[in-house]
């Protein structure tokens, strides 16, 4: 039961943080050619998760469901802060609007940036 509460607390903090940062970014760029808010959030979240894993576990942890820090930050906070579902909606929306160039750029930058961010983050500490 405590594991669920720890994960829920981290998830709540991650979701609120995603909303606040996304709103700030959209305030700065109200009509960007690609959805920069979620792209930036996802890349920053990937960097953060990489840094957390590198600093705390010196690698990618497996089966750490007993570790409260893993539950709070790894699953809870970063799981709710980053969002693959919103990325998918935004990418499909660009495709449906026949904005193929923007969709391709968005997909490549989001996936490539998130992967690169995670790799940079994790190897920062190992």
C-alpha cells in the first residue's frame, strides 16, 4: 500500500510539473510550427530520468519496485512528467492535417532528443 502512495505522490507532482512547464512554454510560443511544449517536456524528462538512474543506480535499474526513490521519481514523477500519449496525438494531428514535413521533424526531434537526452543524462554519472 505504501508503494502505491509513494508512486501516486510522485505521479501527481510530475503531472502538475508537466502542466506548468508546458503552459509556460506555450505562453512563450503560442503558435509554433511543431508542438514544442511537449517535445521540450519529454526531452527534459528523459534527461532527468537518465540523471536520476545514473546518479542513484549507476545504470538502468531492473526490478527496483521495492525502492521508494525508484517509485517516487522513476515511475511516479518522470512517468507522469513525460507523455508518449500526448506526443502520439500531436504527431497524428500533424499527419491528419497533411503537415508531413512538420510531423517528420516533430517525430525525429522528439524521439531522437529524448533518447539522446536519456543517454547523456545516465552517462553523466557512470
